[in-house]
C-alpha cells in the first residue's frame, strides 16, 4: 500500500463482554474519507476513556498501561456508529461530547516515555451506542439463534448438522458467514478466534444465527461459533484451594483429570430432593411435583425455581432460551438445564474428596482444563443411569454466548 492511501484498520470496540468489529479507514493525522498522507511517526491507540480532565483524558488501551491523551485545538474528533465500515458516515463532535466509557481510536504521536500521547485525530464510538447494539445483539441471537451439538460436518458443501433437543438442524454457511471457534482454554465468547468448518467435529458445541426455514430444520447462517467441551461424571480426588485446582477421577476413562477453577467457573450443589427427582425422571418413573411433563426434558415451573430475572433466561452468560423454533421455551415450562442453573452456588472449599460430581469443562488433554460448570450432590443421578453425565442435561450444555461470559450479563 502506498503512503498516499488510507490505512484500513479493524477497530475492536468492546463494552464489557461485547466486541464489535469495524473496518474503517484511518489516515493518521486526519481521519476522513479522503486519501491523506500518513504523518511520519504517527501511530494509533485503541481503548476506553477512563477519566477526563480539561483537554486531556486517560485512555485504558486494550493492551498495555494507561496513557494520557492530550487534545489540541486542531485535533479532529468524529463519532461513528457500531457496525459502520467507513468514516464517510461519521459525524464531527467536540471534546465535551466524549464521556468516560466511550471507545476510541486515537491517532497521533506518543511521547518518548510512551506515557502520554498527542492526539491528531480521534474516532469515537459512544458507550450509549454500544449498549444499544449490545441489546440488539442479545435480541437477535434470541430470535434467530440456535445452539446444539454437531452431528455431521460437510466442509466441502459448507454445511453442519447439529442436534437440538432431538431434532436435526442443518446449518448452511456462505462466503460471508463469520466462522469462529472458542479459544482452547477459554469459555468466553469474545475470546473466540477465526476458524473454518474443518475445525468442527461431531460432538462439538455449536452456536449459529441466521434465517431459519419455515419448519426450523435449516438455517442460513451469518455467524457460527463452535467449541469442544467435554462433559463427564467422576469423584473428587483432591482439592487444592491455594492453586484453585481440582483433581477428579473420571468414571468413564478411569483417569484423573486436573481442572482449574476460575472466577467464571460455575459450581452448584443439588439438594437431595432435586437429585432424587432427576434420578427418578431418568429412570422413567414419575417424579412427583418436582419433575413432570411428557418426557421431553421439560419441567413444570411449580416448585422448581424462582421467577426468572431478566438474565435468568440465559443458560449461561446471558444467552436466552429460544421463544420460537427449535430452541428451548421460556415461560410456561422450564427445562431441566434451567432448573440446574437455579440450584445453590457453592465454592471450591465446599468440595471434598469422594464427592460425586458432573462437570462440563474445556479440553484437558494437553494440560489442566478449566471447569465451566460443576454439579455436586449427584450421587442419586449417577446411580440412576450409567450415562448420567449426558442424560442429566437432556440437551446440550450451553457455554458463554455472545451476550456475555459465564455468569455475565
């Protein structure tokens, strides 16, 4: 690219757990839609406004230490909406319009100590705009999203078949489809990396959103995210609170698995009543007032869990269950996964050697995995069926969705 061309940069605007990517032209000294010479020594900083004091503000960059950005009378400041791909649609604003929490792309020159930065141009994405986009994104995934376990992958044909509550859904991808995969040791949606269909394998967790066919059996997808998350049952071998790790004897492989417990890990304990009710359900017996329905994995709302809060519709991390189509229903009936998510939370210190647990984790084959969800108090369930770890859920476990991280918004 010649020196007279615009620099096209991908700006990752992040608000909490939300990341919005914008491809915009950046011209160093003056961001505009016109071609401008790149100023010698010019550079860029991307981050969020932490504090404002007069004509200077503190910027928390996405990497590295905070820096002080000074704004000159000649500094050009423009506002761009989330999702815009060209500064032609930006609007000039003044420094007084910039607020704490706004996301910025700052062009200019850093001081020799890299602790201050003289801004020649600033591209602003308002926090309020990001919040509005965040809510829109939530609603769109709820309305047009599906998630399930991969059953078959046709990389040549650009299709993935997933199983959603016993029903096959064929996901069709196109050249414009965004394909990503959860990072190897992270359950955060924002940590997902660019990927291909070839990386998806049967048994993987798959999320996708797009336009469904009338019968819900097909999806023309705009975005697909996949990941491998083992689900197994075992007994606690040891607990190391100092390193926040847990060793579990996998009842299937008969090997010990080391897992890290992070602030995102969700640990729950099942009361004897709930565990026995689930066990009875899995054995095909009547489960009384606790478990009811027609064997489709749904549970009557009465005497199960408190009324859902605005975020309670999310299996994990705020991803709502589906109101229509092939996803789970919210309202009227509460599925088994929702019941499990409402069981009391516990800490690592509440677990002891010999406790029976069911765990969803990241892949631990190449080192310690990270526990995503862990349920203790599951002895009656393990006694009810040899495949309790899978049968316990009756549907794919959900990991962090695009609305947030585990336990997030």
